C-alpha cells in the first residue's frame, strides 16, 4: 500500500494524465486495497465514486451506508433514491451525468458519522478526485461533508456559494441538506429546493468547455 511521498507522487502523476477517466483510474490505483484508517475493518466494498468522469457538477456525500457498501456504489439506498429525484426534478440531470462520491470511501460502523481522522485519511483521495474530474460546481450534502469541506455546518453554509480550491484548480460549492435528513424531515425539502435552484441557475450559464 502506497503511503507518504510515494502516495503523493502517485496521486500527482494520476491527476496530470490528459483524460479524466484515466486520472480517476490512477487515483483508484493509488488507493489500492486501502488500510489507512479503521474503516477498512468492516467494509465489504471500497466505494470510490461513480458517474461522468468529466462531469461539470460533482455531488459529495458523507460516507457509504449499508446498500452502498454491499453494491460498491454511492447513494444507491433510500437516500440515493431521494438524491436521484432531486437531481432529476430540479436540475434535469440523471445520475450518470454527474460524478457522485463521498468524503470517506468505506462504511462507518452502524452508519455513525465518520470521525475526523478517518476524513483526513481519505482527504488526499477526495482532493485528487476533484483534481481529476475538475468540476465547475460541487454540491455538498449534509453537515459532515459541509464541515469537512467548507468549515461550516449545514445551517450556516447552505444557500450561498463557497469557493473551493485544489492544486491546479477550483470550483464553486453549494451546500444543502443531506437526502437522508430530508427523508426524516421532509419539511426542509423547501429549503433544499431553493439551494438546488441556485445550482440550476449556475449550470444554465456555464460557458462551453474550451
Ligand atoms: N449517505 C451518504 O452520505 N453517502 C452515500 O453514499 C449513501 C448515504
């Protein structure tokens, strides 16, 4: 398993590849059979990410749940069905048209929140995934991802744009409520709809890619 300088070099080489799918493949290969934090102990799959490697919108969740761990794909359980509906109804996008991933790639036991050291162990891979896909916009779902990426919980962060930078690039990020939270608290769907309308407006005026 690559660590330290070797890992940094492998990730740097991966994100320099000319093709987005090849960049992501390089990042996945650098991750290998990851044992960099305790979450590897209970996982069935390492849930890396799915969707269009060159997507203009990247969707970031917190960590895989039971269904995701079983199937090796993010957001395929009940929260995933809710996310698919949000993407389709408000943004007019199917899941294969965006890139979907999580802060941590392995399921936390009993679906607890990922801990800070687990998030930090996975962060180089998230950063390299961002630098591979090079999205224009990032949709951040829920408080865990919002705190880890934007430094603020969801109530403070949602509803406005944030700047996000990674080596060699950057994007604008919008935070909104996590679909799993909306399943428990449907009255907050109205606020999520407002956040997604801002994302839709931004998507609609993106200049063509050069
Ligand atoms: N919740 C998340 O944050 N991510 C998933 O992949 C599934 C549920």
